[in-house]
C-alpha cells in the first residue's frame, strides 16, 4: 500500500511494482517503464490522463484544506448510537482504492492519503 503521491501498480509482464508520482503527469511525463523487465507503459489515453490529473488535484485540495478538515468529523449511526470519526483520521488510517483502465486491464491502486507528509 502506498502513501501519498507515489503510487504503484503491478507490471503486466513481470508483476513487479511500477512506481509513479501522480504529479509527474502535470509536468508532461506520460511514459513509464518497469525497472525490473523494461516493459513500457504509455499514458496517452485522454480519459486515463484526465482521471490521474483530477486525482492529483484532489490530493492538492485535501492538503490545502487540512486546516478546516482537521476540525471536521464524519458521523456514523450504528444502531441507536452515533459515532463521530475525525476526518483527519479517515485520511490517515483508512485505505482507498483507485481503479484505472490500462489498455485491456483494470488496474487497482490501493493507497492511504497523508497530505501533510507527502505533497510536493
């Protein structure tokens, strides 16, 4: 499981991790290589690029909103009890999954958001 902007997915050739930063796509980089087998991945698909850029923007917005999110909570009703979970706890303890279509395959990237520690 990744934390923050450095994510990874399993190489479709050798199953080793291919790491990338969600922010490198804002700088125009759209080609990744597996450091183990050399398989190349081109992020030329407009839909995929739009989704990754939006995810990067979401991460930046969460970072920018940390001051207000630090005093916010999410309420969950469990039977007759209401449990309030600080939003900051949700960002640092719960894992999220980003599903992206890469060619013919759906690739799932599981991550934990910790914007205060990991934003460039």
